[in-house]
C-alpha cells in the first residue's frame, strides 16, 4: 500500500501508478456532484456552473442556507456522502463530458464507471 498526493488539476499521468488499497490525499478543489448535477448534464444537456476538467468530485448532498441579511450569500451547514451507485447510470458519460479525474463516493459502482475511468483516465475512490 502506497500513499499518493494528488493536486487539482489532476492529469492522466498522475493516476498511472495508483493501485487498489493505496491511500490518496487530495490538495486543491473538490466539487460536490450528486444525481441532480449528473442528470442535468447528461439528460438535460445543461452546462455545469464549474469546470471539472482534471478536477475532483464528491458524491455528496450539501445542506446550504441563505445568510440572513446578505442577499445572494449562503453558508454551508453540512455535507454528507450520498450513495455513489445512484450516479452509475450517468457516470460514464459524465466522465467523458466533464474530464473529471477523481470521483470520491460512498459504496461501489459498476461497469459504466469502471469503463469510463479506464477509457478517460479517471479514478473512483
């Protein structure tokens, strides 16, 4: 088991020597993307509000609330992982369309994610 430090943006080469069981540390930015974001991009063809090329996503559901008296400003209350399998039907296309390199989630995923990760050089943790 090795330790690997990744920094966004992540390149395909950064992932080449990572193996199952390795410990991954992430520096940089991570974006929460759950099923709603996946569905909007894949089924509705809507652009995401962030560029994920070489980036990292976390299958999570954030709880956000408006900051009283500060129009258009919000505060993060909490963030919790959501079951990654909910994104499985979208993940191959999501990886292809966004260029995301690192997917962090809860639980396993299946062939679509595996194929997307292999073909487009990404990693699911």
